[in-house]
C-alpha cells in the first residue's frame, strides 16, 4: 500500500491528469465598477464546523502512508497553521490498518492548524473479503488521535477503485456504516473527483453527516491517475477503463448548486486552482473551497513555496471580493453571477 500512495503522488506530479474541461471558468462573477469599499476592509474569515478560519480554504486530503509523505504533510500543516486555513490528510488506512508510516500523518499534529480532518475511505467500512478487518469506532478514534483531528472525513472513491487493478469492488452497506459513525463522530463526507448528487447528499444528511465536500469533475482525475498506474503494471483492461472514464462525474459547480439546498455546509473542491475559483464557489453557495492538486507541487518542494501558494490563493480571493463589492464571505455568497459553457446544460437536465 505504501508503494501505491507514492505512485499516486509521482503520477500527479509527473503526468497530465487534469480533467479535459475547466468547469469553474463557466462561472462568471459580475464586475462591480464602483465597489464602494477599501481593499483593506475585505474580511475573508469564516466559521466552519465550529472553527474559525482566516479564509474559506481547505487543503483537502492528499497523501500519507509512505516516507516522503511526511515532508509533504509537514509543509502543508505548517503553512495551513500560519495562513489560518483548514487541512485534511490522505487516507489513513495505511497507518490504522497496516501500521505503515504513521509519522507521515502524525507530523500534522505538531502544528496548530485551526481545523483538521482525519480521513478514512468508505470501502474500508465494510469487509471487502471474508477475513478483512474493517474500520470501526476504535480505529476511527486512532485515525483522529494520530493527527489531533477535529472532524472525520470519509471519502467516496468508487470510480478510482474500479480503475485500480487492486481496487475494492464492494459498496453495499457503506451508507449504513457512515450513519453509524456519524452518530459518534463529527463526520464530513467527501468525494474524490466525481461529485455528489442531491439524492446522495440528502441520504447523507438524513444520517447525521455534518458537512459535504463535493469534489466534482474538472480537476485531478483519479481515473487518469490509475490509468497511468495500470499502464505501468501491464493491466490493460484497467488502463483502458481509466481512459474511458477520465472525465466521468458531476462537474464541481453543478454539484455545489445541487447540494447547497440540502441544508449542510458545502465545501467546493475539484479543479479549484485559484482564488477566483474559490470566489466562484462561494458565490454558488459553498461555505469554503478545497484544493489539493494545486498545492501538491508546492508542498513537495518546500514550506516556503507552500505558504506562498496559499497566501496567493487568499490574495486572489480578496481581489475577487473587492471587484464584486463584497466585504465579507456572506456578501460574496450573494454576489451575482452568470453560468455559461458546458456547465449550463447540466442545470437544465
């Protein structure tokens, strides 16, 4: 498993694994020629799940479970603490089920990140084989304690699992198990690049999930990531699957629009590459935006590069707020916008 995590990072850093269409560019904010406020007045701070953030930004879970991941997660956590944004780690399956490289996650606990998300995959909540050990409350507590997490993120990655040669294929019972854990822990459910529909969002809300991260299509495609891994392994069928389903999913802006109506805080991720994308997501009704692939290269380089990238994202967001006359995030959430391009037909289906 540790090799798989390292391979994921290597592919994301070394290959073009982006979706073929930039859906966030279809969301056009309406320019306000007379903002009637000073740039110094802009306040992008928010409260998310009971925690105060300096900006509505979440570094969504990326990695862990192999030696070099400690450097990446350490740089992310230090920068997130300094800039005042939230952070999650990648799947902690390697540490809590296999005991592999716990320090690659635990390094995050050393930094005062204002909101931290532990991370377990939905497939690990049910037995994939007869003798499988599943993640229950005790292992969830271990995963949260490992990074001093505030919230448990349960990720839905069934598209990725289908393309992985070694992927998990069983999904029956996941919803019930998510509901059981949500009765004990504060739970956020996140997709990993294929989006969440309103129907699924409602079923999760009804099971006491606290928040959703839509992670729609348009950003890093994990079908594409697994396509390249399958090629290297000589797994021809899975390599073809990755190519076939490269752009599978619900576009991120569409997923946000669908899901905000269910009454849960929504984090918009999937292709968020700039502070303008963050602003677009907030205008659609999200409470925060998440980014992963956009900061991974910086985090693999240095803390300084990571902090610079986060500060740039926040500055770009503040510029968008200024140019829409929005002093606060609440005002930006009421800013007018126009939907164009490939996103528009999705809303008429």
